[in-house]
C-alpha cells in the first residue's frame, strides 16, 4: 500500500488521483478530513482507508510492514502562519516521526520541502545539500521546512530512498480551497468572473516594474509526474528542486488566464499587503539540473501550456 499524507489538500489529492488512474487504489489517505471546502478533493478517490492525521502515527507504527511507499505531502502550508508551535508540530516533529518509522521499516519516502527555504535567494536556487545550513528563509513556514531538511541530512538512520522536494509556485486543479494562498491563475479567473478585471500586487522594489515580479510557476500535473518518477526509478536520495526551471512574471500569468478565456487583459495594481511586503520574494527560479541528471525526462509544461490547460480543462468545468 501507498501512504499519501495531506490527501485532502492540493498537491497530494491530485497525486492520489493520478495514482488511481495508474490502477493504484491501495492508498492510505491521511489528513484532517473534517474541512467541507476540501471534501471534493478526496471524496471520489479510490482508497483503502482514510485516517485522521492525529490518529495516523500510531497506526503507521503498527502497520508499517504493509506499506510500500510514503508520500508525506501534508503540512501547515500558510506562509503567514505565526504560531511556531503549530509549525513545529505539523511541519517538523510530525515529519520526524514519519521519517523514523520509514527508516526502521525500510520504506522509501518522498516529503514536501519548499522553495520558501531559499529566502531572498542570496545563495541562488540550487538544491545543494551544503547550502541548507546557510539559507535564511523569510518566514516561520520557510524556517520549519528548512529545519526539517537540515535534520534529514544529518540522519544516519534513513529510509532506503528518500527525496525532499522543494516545491516552487505550484498551480493547478484541486487548489480551489486554498483561499489567499491559491495561485494567481485561480485568483485571476475568479476576479474575471466577478469584476471582469484582475488586480496584481504593485512592486515595492525599484528593480522590478509593477507585475514584473518573477516566480517559477510549475503545473501540478508535472509535480505528480516527478513524484511518480522518484517512486519508480529511485535515483540518489536527497533534496531536489521541483519547479519548471523558468521564471515568469505575474503579469504573464494573469495575461495568459485572460487569453485562455478569449478575453483582452484588464490588469491593474494594488499595494502588496503590509503583513507580507517585507518578506516578499521578487525572483525565484529552480535550478533543475539535479533532477534532470537523475534521469527525469518527463518535461514540464510551459506557462502558456499549463495555464491554458488549467483554465480550459478544469477551471471552466469545475469552478464555473
């Protein structure tokens, strides 16, 4: 059986759907399944069992012999989370226990790290292990992810194969519940439906024009392909970037959403909220050379391809 934590959330529920499409319904789905807004993400999946995240660890300890692989994608993902206790519980200590059970039972593990570990990118965006202790994340969420990466790299008792995936800006179907943390594609689509226009954050950095802040946007369908590649091929263990490898502007992201709907762009700018303004990344771009050297040949959607597919095949049909 395969464990998928965070299965009511965005990336994990999409991955579970792809595993179903490949004939794998022997899934143990783990999350807090009480949130009504997330119900559509998991209720139609094929699975062996759903387990509440607080009941999972003792269950896993008892049933580890029946588990073949673990995707630990569950986490507190709100980058504005101010509670160090919540982040320590869900993003650090919970992950340590999963790691230790996987190590003791020889179960391969993929877990979710984050590009938030890179902070302002002072050391670039290369997934070299030696950089982990130098990185300066901009928020508590990024620190919690980097703290676990550092801890994992220090362990001598490890899963037989393990991969910490530094997700960049993931967008795509099943993110509909994420509210403020959803992608700009979804926000643009909703604002077009409601107002016929889109408001992006103004630049507060003189090096970047309004809307020209750059991020590495990666389609969730590519994320799922990489996860399954790691399960099937088991290259060298370690931290791996997971982006598209190509930085693009927020303006491009919004413009392409309009174009996918056959509309002329109508885009204006508002001030970046004060609570995130001083911790705002103006440029991210994943160095993908390590994953490619490990043998991944599945490719990545261009922004044009990904946004077009997301809008036409999912948002129009699923959000309305």
